[in-house]
């Protein structure tokens, strides 16, 4: 696997970012690319925002007038990515996570914010690599199985109730 550059920015002040969360996000990005045997160097951007910021993005880009937990903005299509000409890295895209919603969901599902952010990062990375669950339940099942396997490798496994109850509001 090539080198992975994960650019992380915090655009919100509502939730204090726990120690280690940036490292967790980087580990999740690496784990997905390793699991998917992504051969090139890669760059991905991850932004932490609040509910009103993600609401605005959701409305602007998806015409859905509410906040959500995570948005993925892939830069590639069918395995073809823009290249950073300085580094030669494939530009995978942007992940935007609402830490406010992630905090609420972690409480609802009875697990840590770290586990929630780990799940959202893995889920979004799969979107950046071209997986989509909007069109078919088979694609959704494939994504769920990959998420499960990757999270398990990272030691962030999920219990059955989490898998069944965790409906994305995408």
C-alpha cells in the first residue's frame, strides 16, 4: 500500500475533540485502503463540523434540508482519481463529520464517541472508493460487511444491536 496523507481540520467548537481521535481517523483511513488493496499514495481530507454546518452542506449538495452524521464528497469515479501533481497521490475526496450528531448517536447506541467516529470514517472512506448504498440493498450489505471487517481489524468491533439500529440519515 502507498502512503496516505489525511488532512484533518476542526471547524466547530461545540464538541471538545477527545485525545487520540485524529490518530483514530488516520488509522481508519489507512485500514480501509489496506483492506481494499489500494495501491497508490492517497490523500483524503476530514473535517469536523457542527450540526448547522452539516445541515447547510446537506441542503446545498444533496437537497436534503436537515443535518446528518457524515457526508462524503468523492473526487474519483470508477476507480479514477485526480492526482496531486506535487506528490503523485490520488485525491480521494472529503469526509465531513458532525461531531454534535456523532456525540448524540454514540449516546443513543451506548458506545464511545471514538467508536462512532471510527465507524463514520470507515463508512465514508468506502464511499470515497466508490461504494454506494443508495441504489441497492446488496451494495448496502457489501458495505456493512466491509465496515464490520475493517472495524474488527482496528479493534473497534460492533455488537449486533449497533449494526441493526445504526441507520444513517444520509
